[in-house]
C-alpha cells in the first residue's frame, strides 16, 4: 500500500503499535526483514547486528505519516481498531508467504489475540 508490500505494512503496523515496548529489544523475526526495508526507506530508525537481529529505535515523522495515511485508507473499507488492523496485516502477509509454499498450509491463530479476530 502506498509503495510498501503487505509484509512491510505489517512490520510498520507492528512497530507503530509496539513502539513503546520494543526499544532495545530485537524486532520479532517475522518483521525483521520488513523493518530493514523500512529503515532503508527512512520510515524508521533501527540498528542491525551481524546475526540479523534488528533493534528498533523509533518511527520517523515519515513513518508515522505513512502509517496514518495507510491506516485511514484501509479503514475506508472496514473500520478496525488498531490491534485488529495490525493483526489483519500480519495475517495477509503470512497468507501471501504461505501461498508461495509447496504444501497447503494455514495461517497461525494466536490464542492470546482472540478478541482481535
């Protein structure tokens, strides 16, 4: 959306919603590649180590603006709260990756987020 892939949008949504609790912690593995692209595009500030861990620092003003614009565009179709919006992006990214897999697989269900479904 607006120049980002669904994986990158999912990473941006995750970082936007968790920006207060991820400082100093590595970004979860499923979002690390998207986070690196967001860093290269100037949407976030982050550092990476040689083992491939990405350490999120903060969103840039461009990153926050992109997220707000994309979120408003998604909500023009259906109104989600922020947590459900982030989950929908994660599921879409996971579905896209699974479609590339050889075997039939299903997206994972996060039991701790049932309310967001």
